[in-house]
C-alpha cells in the first residue's frame, strides 16, 4: 500500500524531474542501486566530456576556416585594388594623350578660363540690380533723358527721382 502511494506521489514514469522510486529491500539492494547510480553518473560525465571536446574541435575548425576565408578575401581585395589602380592610371594616360592630340594644353586653357571668369564677373557686376552702374539704373537715366527731350521737364524730374 505504501509503495503505491510513493509511486503516485512521484507522478508516474513520465514525471518532469525524471525521478522514479525503486524498491529496495536490505543493504544489498541499496548498494546495487548506489552502484547503478554511480555508473549512470560516470556515463553522463563521459558523454558530457565527449560533447565538450567535439564542440571545441568544431570551434577550432570553424575558426581556422574563417581565418582562411578572411585572408583569402583580403588578398583578393588587395589584388582587385591594385588592378583598379592600374586601370585608372592607364585611363588617365590615355585621356592625356587624347587631349594632347586634340591640341588641348592645360596651362593655356587655365589662363583662358581665368580671363573668361574675370569677364563673366564684370558682366554680372554690371547687370546686378543693386549696383550704381547697373542696367536698371542706366535704363532709368535714359528714360528720364527721353522725357526731358519730349518736353515734360517736371514729369521727367519726377520720373528720375522715382516718384511714379
């Protein structure tokens, strides 16, 4: 009766802790049970040691493989960078030869560009709305002179002053 109560209290063979009471009568049964438990512990420790060694071996292999791959990728990157630099130098040389064959000289064109930039700045300054010699101011002066010639002296003076 007591044995059945112990089995029911353990939760049956599928209990979450995996514990299952074993009936033992006398010291011989207890010693046999202790030996079986010790053997199970030893087997579990051996299995754990083997799994640890396997994990370490896999990690070493994986690390070595990754190192090899990383080195290969770095070598490939260096090789491709050198090839790209070589192609860029060739392209630059070919562009220089093309420019020379078309009569383009770097020093002369730079001077021409400087003169053109200076002329463009002068024209922009003349056309700027706020400048005293700007196009708008000249238009007002010409308009005032035309009104003065037309006989409208007072009207021309008012127009020149910006009255209307």
